C-alpha cells in the first residue's frame, strides 16, 4: 500500500516535530497535523516562528520550509482523517488522577477518543499508527473500536478496514529533530506485513534499512516503556551515588567518568543532577509498576517504584540542603533560580525538578526570581499554582512583602542584586558564561551558588566571596 496522505492527531511535542521531519524527507506525501486545541494550531500557523508551541533546535526551519507545501496544521479533524491513508495517534496519555490505577496507570481517554474519530470519519483501508507512549496491549482497545466500525460499514455495503501498528517515538527533548533525522532505530510493531512495509517505506526515505526493526505489537509497546524506565533508572542510580560522594569526600564526576569507560556500562545518562523530568520517564515507570501489580509481580513493581522514590528524594534533598546552608531559614531571602524547563533546549516543564524544588523553597518563605530563556511566565504560574509578583525598585527593598513569592527575571544581571543565593536547575549554555566575580559584588553576603548541573568550574570562585556547592562534590 503506497501512502500518499498522512494525518497526525495531536500537535504536541511528538506530533509536530515528527510530522515536520516526515514532510521534509517525503515531499511526495501530504502531511496534515490536526488538534482540537485551536490556540495550539494557530501558533503552528503563526508567521512568527518564535511563537511555535514547541521549541526544538531546527524545528522552526523545517516548519518554514514545508508548511503550506506538504505540511499543514488544522483543527478540521474529521476532514483530514477522511482523506488519510495512514493516521498517527500522538495525543497525551497522562497518569490517571482517580479511579482504578490512580497515580500509576495511564489515562487512555484521548487515545480512545481518537480511535472513535478514526472509526467515524475514515474511508476505505486505513493504517492506524500508535505514536503516543502507551501501556502494553493498548492496541487491543484501538482494534476493538475500529472493528465495530468495520462491521457497521459492511452492513451498509461499504468498505472500511484497518490495520493497527505500534511505532513508538524515542526522542530526547532538546535534540528531537536530530533524533528523528538520525535515529538509533525505528521500531515498528504489528501483525500485518503489508501494513508494516507501508510504514517502513516512509522511513526508508532517510533511515538505513538495518535501523528499521519490526516486532509484534506487544513487544513494540513494552520496548518503549522499558527504554524510558532503564534511562530513568540510570539517573536515579547516579544521583544516589552523588549523595554518597558528598558524604565521603569523593567527586561524582570522577566516579562517573571511571565507570562510564567500562564498555559494558557506557558514559551516557551518568550525570548527577536534580532528578529526571519530562513527560515520559515518571509516567512510563509508574505504568510498569501498575502493569507489574496487575500481573502479581510485586517484587518487580517494588523495584521500579523505588526508581521514582529516589528521584523524589533527590529533589527534596536539594531544597533541604539549601535551607541548611542558609542558616536554617529562607524567610524573605532572595534566591535567583536559573532554569525552569526540565532540561536545556526545550520549553517543556512537565515533571521538571524545578517545580517541586521551587515549591519547597517558597513554602520555606523564600523570594524566588526565576529565569528561563524559553519558559513563559504563564507556564511557571501554572506549574507553581502561584501568580508572579510585579516587582518595582521600591517594592524590592520592602522585603516583608516578598515572603513565599516569585517573580520572572527579565534582566538577568539586575536579578542578582541583593540575592542571597543562586540555584542552577537547567543546563542552559548561557549560564556557563556568567561573570561570577561581577555577580559576587551584587549579591548579599554571605552568598551561595548551588550548582545542581555541574556546569560551573569551582576555580572560577577562587577570587569571589560566593560559597559554592556542586552536586556530588564531597571534596
């Protein structure tokens, strides 16, 4: 089956970049990205490419090149589904907040809604591709809904048939475009060879054949969850060792280098920090926990749950340490927070370590001045559930009004004036090049820098009066 028209349901962090790359590499295919969120679609169609709802290096150039040619963004969901040969489901699958499996299982309401839309509007034979990260055997839900549409259409003497494939994304936010153009592997799970070949042919336009792996549906779905769980486990493991380093006088950077040179281990995901974040790691691990409990595998469930517990502990450990270093109280003390996104080169704050750490500092009475080059005031407001304070020079000196409040930093240099501490939470490159000698003269003494990302060389502080703490540094 030759695919000429693709419809992607979901214009978020997965759908937008993935379809932009497909459109760029497959100019013979019309690619339509649809979403019920009109504001999001309008941003994708904005003339100002800085207003795209997703920030990824290289993404705006692809959108500029392909949009209006063979890449279109629309909220006409039914129309685009009806014209499509292949439909990607790239919607959110949040963790359930209530009911059976609350706090662990994925909420599949949006996936089910997509399947029903496909069942209603599709025509002829359609290949449906799971792109969202989904629990194992979710394809059964989609197949069940689509099979009813097939039966209904046959009764009306029409032809409406479906194949369901699993094609999980393996993207790291901040490098998503490169990950799509130069993937480690493309995984396609399914039980129909013709459908699998149809999707494979799309990827073969730029991906070497040996990197395209085919499995059954269930292996593909589980492989995605497991990949994220293994990466998160490495982060929790190295963070646990960072605490041991601080207690014993070792240096986590030296330990990481030594073990990373072991070819059986490798150097990736061995950087200690404030903990993992993003839309997938925590959610996918909790999904494994729920799956293990469901099948009575309690020991397996406990193992993966401990990875999340350690991650939460690391975030709490950092905020607790800051309180301790600042004489046991943060009331009315000004802390400049550098970075709010869960990692550099993205504007995504989902499960960002900065959220819990900032909330705990605010509860201790600190006044936070938060800087991030890509995260908006609106998003920080949503994440902290606290409106920002509008700061004037006069109000700045009236410290009694600043307890437990926050403000966005617009002029980074001025933000350091009278600050008691600086906290680095996201590894943005521009934080590496700050003039700490100059900053030292602006801060209130005694002053501190807390570097949770190992970005700053301690030697830079030899001529300053700033006290320096670095994650995993016991020296």
